[in-house]
């Protein structure tokens, strides 16, 4: 059995940043295990720009952003195994993995960082009636075909769901010569960033149809068309609004789900709202020495925030390995009045740094007062012109404020519309 | 005087920006932006809009069939599809490194198309 | 090519008949119009082995169901096909339905079904705690089970080919001409001569019979829609749970599958188009509503996929098996609706005996009854995995992460006799793409591997043959 101080599961942006931070903080033996044949994770296929504006102050493409980290990582003594799939994490942090050059690997780790990312919600979860024709795929799968494999997955396209990947793919397919007929969104608002609606749809005259869904697919072999319909306030199709749109491809961008099957087998607690893990301010999970960061923890819109979060996890793991991580009395966080969730879910009162609370709202809110309260006391109050479910927000709590909170305090992040 | 509402696309925050123009369509003021980029984006967008362009080009001798590329700077928005035609004609030989120019001065815009991954 | 027997249709019935005939010295060809075996009714049904109490006394359905259910466990073991003897329950929700349960019990006894019993409410709830509290009682059939129908078909076809049967895919029969010693079949792959024909063409067996002037078969395509739920919901039912039957079928059932998922369905709607396997909002809604009557905790959040299949409902209400009245060289095996899967091993036995007697063929001494057990990496111990990878590195590369399927297993599926040629074929043989992400991650890798192994570009690989291509031309 191999012995490492830290094993990082996943070599995407989260895993790389966590490993690098732990290395910087003095952890000596680090192993990164990555399923794909290169480091970089999903960034390798995200060839559009917009990455790194916060973190590097530059507008990078996904592969460029990833390369900043992978190049730095390969200059260290961090061990990397690509093409390696983790099969199991045991109760005592023994990681079992497999590849076609070492065979089965077992690694005993003092600490583990979970950075497996997320997966796309597939068609089956939507129960769209109709045929099983080819040409129905998630936007991410289509993105891989176009950007990595170099093949067109369709010529005439309807996209269901206005998540960022769907919007990005609408532009990508258009630039490569396909006709994108419509982007349909079940909700009355888009799930993607506003800037992507402007530069991916409006720039190319692609209609965004809100409160609209695909109710039926047609075509026996390759997809031949879809029937779309408007939905009412209960999200049910409205009879009489059906419209047939001929197309050979239906792309789905209907949500991302943290990939936590390994976490479950490792016995780590999950948050039922995020489908991610329950963590503290250093992203330590419910299990001692097991940390998590990136989309496995909560689905992010910006990789820059993933990097920030992952550095916290790396730093936390380093502190844990040195036996210096603060432990003891914690306060919990909770979202109310439109705030769907808050990460981290618990904070050590004796923490050594300011803590950012990340959260999302459940619907579009305008002229909002955002507050963080503890009992009767308002710790933070801030005005916001607009908040949307598609954009992750944060507020910063000072360490000096946290320190003074009563034991077992509950911090409430809440909104109020004017 | 008239005003125009824009969403800044400079970064993923997507600020709602209000531009005030005079009768000659000259920008008088920009408000609502939260950084300098927003100001310059708004002025640019009202006079001659530009966009970053990303795509792939064919690569020979690599384990991958295509390598991703971007415009080193934004190109005029109305030239996006014309630029694609030029990019589609390019074939590069591996090895390719991040930052390598695969097509210089595309359509005389003064903008280079550069590789964004190694191949 | 000239054959002794041409079996038309590689569903579970055709494949098992071809395998049965491969015991003899007859030269057999198995013709399939699609790109793979098990593409019709076989791939979209309830996947259950019925006790045999449902069919009317004295029918072929009753006789062959009971015999098939008896043969199934051993057959599945020999062919390494997942089968589980989980037993079934027919629930009664009223005293009137309870009378029906008693009637089924009596009918079952007459059909020769062993191990039947009538349970009261508490006994039902003890066996199945998630069944509705409204239940009054139930019929328990302990010989009932579940089986993977397409895997049974794949295994049977594989074994048949290993024993010398020729398998020809993408071969649709377009006409049949009588020849001096049999027939000439005109097909989309050219002319094929055969002394005997077995018509196992499923929903199309009436059309095939008409090609020799036999218009005695009348089939109705009856659509059944299903939901497949995630393994996380498998705990909701251990037995196959039926409701009291009606004239359109056995009603909506809730059953575990051999893979540990939960299957609910089917709806029942007669359709005109024999290729119409579209799911419908109405049909799926019906399935959920009815299934909830049995198991109220059912929740669609667990739905992985939905699908529809067509049952070949004979207007006579019984299987049609025997020599055609137009030719004693032409065997009809038609109208094989429920309990067709349960009966399939017995149907194969029956057709085998008929043809053995007719042709005076002799049994081969070198018949290999079993197939090589397929590698299932996910079910192996650490030591087994190590040994496997040491032998072949391809078993060390995981392609489908949700189901832990290795490249080695995918290569086996492609290179097996009558192996996979498309993405769905890989999925049915290995489960790659059948998990939570439904092929989101591994789909493109499977296309890549198929492309490499079959020596064709990625954009020629299909989802399930025909024009079901996945990719268009290269972007550059």
C-alpha cells in the first residue's frame, strides 16, 4: 500500500488548486488522481474565454486557465496519475484506484481532498415523451464532440435549458455553421449568466423562450424535430401552445449535479439542497481529514471562485496534517427568505481568518436587502439591485465578528424585497 | 440626449450599464458599471462593438484532431462569422504551444488568432 | 447461401430457437433486420418470469409459461444471464378483487403452477412493507422471477453462433419464394435459400407469414410504456408486484430488475404503426398513477429513463406456434405477447422437437451449451480484479464511471460472437451508459472505441443502427 500525506481525487481546477496550496503550505507527499488523460477537468473542453478575470485579471480560455495550474503543478514534486479512476474511499481514508499501467492501487492518506466535479442532469430525469432517436444529448457531451473530438453533433439544434453550458453551446454551434433554432427555458428566468445571454444568444439572433419546454421528441432513428409548449405558473404545459420545431439535435442544459457517489461510499454527509457536501470554513466535510472543493461541493458559475474555494481546502488539509486546524465550537449557517443554501454550513468560531459565505437565491429578486443575522443581532446588511438564481453571491464575515458569536449560534442569511 | 441600457459582457458579473448619448451619438456618460472595463465596454459597444472569438483549428501530428484558438484581442462583432471562415481554412502542424500565432492579422483587423492549448 | 433452417427474427424467441437448433447437425441462419439482436419487443418489456397462473387453462400460453418458468433458472445459469427467483404477488384492494385472486389461484393449480398461496393483508405487508396499506390480500407465486431479456437474447445468440449458427444483421426479409426443396428468401442482404423457415419476426410475423400466402395470423401492436428508476429506489419492492388483471393485460406492475433498479409499467394502448415506440405523456402518467396504487411511496425523482415497447397481441388471444397451413416447411411462432419471455425457453424446446422430428436431424456430440461468463469488473473482488488486469491491461481502464465498466468489457462486447456494433449494443451488453449520467461522460468514449475497433470513422457509429448516427462531419 502506498502512503501519502494528501490524496486529491480529481485533477480539474479544484483538485489542482487544492494540491498546489497544500504543497505551498508545506505538505510533502501529495498525490493527484485524475480520471481523464490530462489534468484540467472540464476546462479542457471549455474553449471560450471569460475564465480568470477575477483570479488572474486576464481573460483566459478554459485550457489556458487550466494550464496555469497544471504547469505549476508539474514543476513541483506532487505526484500525478492521469487515466486513473478512484473506485472507493474507505472509512479509514484508504483510497482504491485503478488504471491500465499500475493496475489496482491502494493508497493510505492522512488527508483526502474530494474534487470530483459534477455531472449534467440527463434526459431521463426530465421524462420528455417521444422517441429514443439519436441526436439527444447534454450540452456538455456536445461540447466535447465539437471542441475535443472535432465533430459536429448536429446541424439544426434546439437547446432545452438556459444554463451557461447551453448558452455557450448555442454560440459555439452557430459559429461552426449550425442553425440554433431556439433555447427553451422552463423557468420564467434564465439559469445562465446575463452576459452569456447577450453575447451567446442576442449577438446571433437566437431566440430565448422563457416558460417554455420540450414536451415531445420526434424521429425514429435520428431526431427529426421536437414539440415545444409554454408552461403555466405550475410549470405544466399549456394546451394549445404546442409548436413543432424541426431539428436534428436536442441539447440539454438542465442542471448540474455534484458527483458525490464516492463521497457517499466514504460516509460523508451531504447537503440535500446543494447535493454537495456539508463543510466548514476550510471545506472539511463531516468526516475528519476529508475535505471537498469545487463543483463536488456546490455548483459554481465561475472557475475563479472554484480556485479560491479549493485553496481554502488545500490550506485546511495542510493545517489538518500538521495538527493545527482549529476545532471545537462551531456556529451553523442557514439560508432563509429566498436564500436556498449557504456554504460553508458550519464555521469554527475560533477560526483564524475572515470567512466568505457563498449562497444562491431561489428566484429572481429585485431591490433586495440582504442580511446576515444571529438571533436579534444584524451582523451584515447590504442593498442589492438584483439577485438571480443563476449567479452565486457571497458576503464576508470578519474573524473578529465570528469570535464574539455565542456558542452554537445560528447565522441566518436572508433577503427582503423592497 | 438619449440613454441606452446595456449588459456589460466584459466579465461574468454582467453589470447593467446605462449609457447617455448626445444627439450626435457621442457618449456623454456611463453609469451602473462597477469597474473601468464596464466604462470602456459601454463606449465601445455604442460605437463599434467588439467580441472575443474562440474556435478550433485542425492540427496534424497530435493526439487530438483540433486545437483550441482565440482572438488575442476582441474583433469587430460584425466580422465574427467572416473570421470563422478564415479560421476554418487553417491547418497547423504539431507541436503547438499555448500562445502560438496560428493566423496573423485576421481579415486585416490587426488581431492575431492564437492557440489556447498545447497539442 | 443455402441453409437447412432460416430463423427470421433475433428476439428472445428467435435467438433461443436458433440456439436450440444448433444442438443438431442442421445448418442454421439467424436473420435480423436491425443492427443487433433483441431490438423489438425483447428489449422493452417487463423483464419478468411469470408463475403461470394467469393464462386460461389448456392454452399454449399456460402450458409453455409453466414449462418455460421451470426451464429458466438452469438456462440462465448455463448462459450466465442474470436471473432472480424473487416471486410475485398479485395484490387485491377489495373483496371483489380478492375473489379474483382466489380464481387466479384455482386457475394456477389447474395450469400446474407449483408453490402458489393466498396471503392475507398482514402477510403481504410483512413480505413487502412498502405496499399500500389499502391492500386486502394477495396471491403469492414463489416460482416467479425476473430476468434480463436482452441479455438472455444476447447470450443465446452468442452461444448459437459459437455452435455454428450464422447470424446476419441488417437483413430484412422482403419476399419469400417457394423453391423445390424449401424457399428462397429475398432480403436486403441478397437471396438466401433455406429448406425450412421459422417465423419468429415478433410484431411483424403476420407480414412474414403473408409472404408465403399465409394470412391466418392477425396481430395488434399494443404499446406498453415504462419508467426505470434509480437503484436507490430498488428497496421499494422485492417481489414483482401485480395488480388484478384486466382485459388489456396484467395491469401495471412494480418490480425490481436483476440489476437492482425498479421498473414500473406498462400502459396498454393499441397502435397502428408497428414501429411506434414513442413514449407519450399520457401513457407515462397512467403508469405512475397506477403504480402508486400498489406502492404509494414511488417518486419520479428517481426516474432514470422511460421507454416503450410493442407487444404482438394475437386476436386469438393465444400463442400461434406450428407449421403453417400453407407449407409444412414453414413454422409460425407468432403472437408471442406476455408471458412470452417466460415461455421462450419452452417455445424453443417445442420448435426444436417439431423440427427434429420433421427433418430427422441428429444431435451433435460437440454442442457447447454454455457461453463464456462475461467479465463483470464491478462485481469482482480485489484479488480477481488484480488477476484480470495482470492478464489484460484493458480491464484497468474504466470507461463508464457510474457503472464501473472497463474498456476490456467493452472490447469483449464488440468482439463476442454476434457482438455489439453500436452504442446501445454496448450498453445492453455491458451497462456502459446505463447509470445516473446516462452516457453523458462515457458516450463519446464508447463511440471512439467502436470507431477504432470497427475501423470506421466516428461519424459512422450509430446509436442503434440505421440512420441513428450520433455525429455529422468533422468541424475542420
